C-alpha cells in the first residue's frame, strides 16, 4: 500500500496564542491563511515493513505551523478520516494528550486551507471562511513579504511561558491576550471591507501587544529586521507564530524595496494562498 498526502503551512495575521487553553475560556480569535508551501508525507506498507517519510518546503521552526501540519499529514496517512474539521480536532486532541502546549490554528489551516477566522470558546471552535474576490486576493498577495530570519523558534517553550502567566492569573497577560484577540477581529472586519491599508497597519498593533506577553518573544535580530523593513516601505510588520525567532510578515506598498532591504541576512519565502487544504495525492492498495 502506498499513500501520499500533503498539507499547507500557514501565515497568521493576528490572534495567535489566544487559541491555547485555558485562555480559550475567555474567548480567543485567530485570523490566518494557508499558503502554498507544503508538508508531504509518504506511507509505504508491505507484508514485511512499514515506512513513513516527510518532505517539507519550509524550514522547521519557522513559525509557520510546520509541526501542526506534519501531524495533520501523519493522521491522514494512518487513518481513514475524511472530514477535514474532524481531522484537525483529532490532531489537536492527540497533541494535548502528549503534553504539547499549543492551540488549534495550525491544524485547522493545514486541514481546511484558505483564509479563516477562527473563534475559540473552551473546547469549541467556530470557523468563518473569508471569501475575497480574485482581484483582492491578488492585491493582498502582492503586498505581503514573508521573511525567514534563519533563527529557529521553539513554540512550545515560548507558549509555556505565556500560559504559565495565564494559569497564575496574571492580569496584565490576560488583558494583553484579550487585546490581541480584538486585533484579530479588527483584521477580519478590514478584510471584509476590502480595506487592505488598515489591515496592514494592524500588523504593528498586533506585534506591539504580542511583545508585552514575555521578554523572550522578541530578539535584537527581529527588531532590527522589522525596523529595516518599516524604514524601507513596509506599512506593517509582525512575527508569525509564537515568535522568539522564525518568520516576519510584512505588509507593504513597495514590495521590491522591502525585499532588498531585508534579504541580506534573511531568506525571503515566495508564496501564494492555498485554498484546498490537505489532500491525498495518491492512495494505492
């Protein structure tokens, strides 16, 4: 038996970390988008042995949800689950069972594809798919620059620090997470209104709040790269995922100028949105 499955990774626009329990008791919200960079898994089973391998079109620890996407691919390979939402939920449950401190946004992006606004309340997830015209999609893609800093981040480590503060009832951390969730709502509204300039400006607000969650969320290199981008035509910038390293997403009117400014010590990841989500490429028995 041969089975090949691939799933997209994601960029997150706003609301990351608010999808992690127990903050979800207060209500979290994330706006993210799957992109055409993929994790591909290959399962080969014979009477003698079973082999499993993965190929990634993205660096690991890039802050783009690679681990979640890989786990979605793995469960799809070894199961007959076809419903994408069920697949995402089952992967999340398995991750929680082994003690991973993380949320659901990566799994949903990998499974569903597209641009999604995800709302979390306790264990329930409400999905609003953002439908934009082809012209607006092309315009949005033309204004985004994804920059991998070549410095890996460890999401679980950073998330642990933040969630520890939530569990301790730290009022400042909880208030900041509420603000981050609110920014995700504002971003969703801006996309629905086709107000891309306001959408891009909200990157700065999201990042300013995120840095307040823990000192390890930002680094000198992240700050220097963001400053360089903003000084060379970017309207907004934020770090993807839990931060501490990984990738920076810029919103800009002059894409070429921003790329020239930041590419020297970083890696620019070209992408377009993926609207298909996980898919079985081959299944032969």
